């Protein structure tokens, strides 16, 4: 079996959580503010534009890899699986010590779900996708 590259792994994990395993379009679901932060903090070249990465799959992948490194180095999220799961609200990783169950039930999420429900869904999406791919999540049950 061929070893997957860092880019392949980033694409696999983030698209599983953010886009139901479809690595197409804006599969990272990166927002402009997060993209601008990557430029400002030197994780991406200054000549990258938000519009430009959306049209260029290679630059989009480089942006995804940079975002993953940002979550690791700046936000302190240690593993790829945790970074993919917590990418929706990376500041919460430290706040709740990486424990989804520590998120209060009344914290709002999206689509009528609580934040805890959204995070549980992200774990489930990643776990289910990785199981189909013959891989598994180490930390989350």
C-alpha cells in the first residue's frame, strides 16, 4: 500500500468532517477571516488571494496544509484527527481541554443544533468515513 502524503491526509480528514468525504469545491470550508489570518501570520505567501485559491486546486490544498499547520503550531491541537474535528471552533480545543463533552449544552451551534451536537457530528463523520477507508480514529469513540 502506498503511503499517503501530508496533503492527501489533510484532504481526507478535513473533507470527511467538513464535506462528507467529498474532496471537491470548498471542502475545507475555510472562511475569509481564517484565510487572511494565514497570510498575516506568514503561513501562506502574501500573493495568495481568497478568490485565487478557490479557483486553483493546488493552491487550495497548500492553504489547507497551512491551516492544518496553523492549528497545530498556533492553536496547540496536536493530532490531525483532532485538528480536523476542532477546526470549526479551534479556540474551543484549549478552552474545553479537547473534551467535546465539556462544551455546555446551551452553547449554540449551527442548523438548529447545539455546539456539542455539531462537534459530536464531526467526530461521527470522520469516524464513519475513515472506517469506510479502512482506517480508524484513535482517540474518539
